[in-house]
C-alpha cells in the first residue's frame, strides 16, 4: 500500500487561530479513491521547520500533499523552502506570472508588484493550474516521492486537488480500497460497546483481518468495521458476516448502517422514522431546553415532522402554559401532543443542576401517542449543555420506539 502524507503550513494552524479543514478534506477525498493517509503534520511559517518537514516526508512517503504558504506576503515561504529542502534553485516562471496578471486583469484590477513573488518557483517543477486564485501550485519529484504543493485557501486547494493533484496521484499510485462498514449507535457508552463486541474478530478466514475503530461523538458512538486482506469478493463476504454479528450483539442501539461515509445522525433518523409512518411530533422541553427543536430543525425531515416545541424554564411555567393539573412528564407529553395536534408528544423534565428537591442530573422523559404513554427515569450527572442534548436524544428514542410499536 502506498504511503501518503499531508503537510499543512501556516502559523495560524499551529497557534489554533484556524481549523485545518484542508487536511480533513484531502484525507476524505483520498479515502474515496481507495488511498489511506499515513500522517497529517502541520508546521508554522518557519523556514527551518518547513525544510525539515518536507525532507522527512519526502524521505518516507510515495506522495505528499502540501497546502499553504504560496501567497504574496513575506510569511509565504513554501516555494523557497521546497527549493532549499531539495537543493533546487528558484526561477521566475513566465507561465505562473502570466496566470497571476491575467487573474487581476479579468477582474478589472492592476496586479500589485508583490504578487510577482508568486511566480518564483523551484527549478524544474511542474505547474498545477489554479482557476480560483492568484497562486499556481506545483509538483516536484524527489526520489520515489512526488510532492504536490497547493494553496491554503480552501476553495483553491479543493479545485486544484480535484482537477490536477488527485487525478495525477491516482494514475501514479495503485489504490488499495478497504472494505468498510460504518455503524452508528445511541444508548450505549464506548466501553460498553467494546465489551459487547469483544472477540468479534475471531474465527475469520486465514489472511483476512478485522480492525474495529471507535469514535465517540456525544451522545452517539460511531463504529467503523474495516476488513483487510483477501480479494474484494472475499472481503465483502466477511464484512457482511461481521456486520450481521455486530448488529445482533448491539441490538436496537444501532440506528444506522452504511459504508465508509454515513452522514445521518440520530435526530435525523428519528425524524425519518416519524415521516415514514406519517407521524408528527410536539415537544414540551424543560430538561432539553429547546434541544429537540434545534436538532430536528437541522434537517428537512426534522422540520417536516415537528409540529411545535414549548420550552419552559421550570415546571411551574410548563404547568401554566399547558394547563397541567399535575407535574408528571406523562401528562406534559399528552398535553403538548394535543396542543399542537401531533401524533406523538414528548416531554423532558429535569435539570443538570440541583433544584426543586431533585438531584443534579435527574431526568424524566415521556412519549405519548394515541395508544398510550411510555416513561423513562434516567440520571445523567453531566454538564448542562450535554444534559440538554442527551435529554433530547432520550425523548426522541422513546418517540421512535412508539413509532416502531405501532408499525
């Protein structure tokens, strides 16, 4: 399998002033092509640091994707660092200079003299066109390694990678696609999931290996099951078997299964379940404090099924707004269902903080439908933001179960 590395350059990255989305996007694009990235590295706008990073990466990788440092200012040092790292000269490229001039001319502007610097490139490099900006990219071959140098501006590197760098890389190196399934869960912690999956990798055919990758994205757990070895047909058969085993072990906590890219989250899944059953939802939110409406409002399916949400700071306000005789979550769920004319009403009562005689983290969720009411008493002693989100998830899970029971 070829070794590919990504090097991103800029003080703003290592100082935390800017999130490195370029490395993330490049890795995702490479994965879609069947390539794995061995390492991400970021360095600041420091000549010595850049030279060391470039030499190290070129000495061990088959390809290196570099972003940043191709601008016209004094801290844009990538071209000079590349030349110094590999013993090359710097030459002003007439092709690159013409590109930059044309970029300004087409926009009715005069090119500042400082932009001429963007045409100073390492001797012998191959230019990568940049339809989106003033700086061309370039590529260099150093031993067995090919390095692709691209701008740091996201829209520019995105276009250059798609049009030039990645097609060239894919022709030069042999991809080794992985056979991957993604499972998303809610209702179990990471350690509990790991315990339930203990030994799932045993008994596989000789020459085939299973790697289980965990990612906690509160309050969800995302699993990647990666089958390595064997031909694609054999790996696919093993993956199907492993996914079936995992689903059986994890039960109803699995809400989505797919390939390497699985974008759905639990609130969207809940909304899809409601819409497929022709259902609608209304929420009475104390513990979740508007999180149900916020989470459902993030997707088209969620907006379609949500009839309304009533957010209250405490139980007394909720009782007044819904004209409740008692203080139960069951009564609140039924009242809000009738208030908004929804097929299912949910209620979240509780707080992450101590008050009204309840212990911190005490939570009651209820779901009410035409066929009855379901309630859960839970306890989550966590910070208020996560408590609100978890309360919303717990209430939506009750709504899903009510839909499933009525199906």
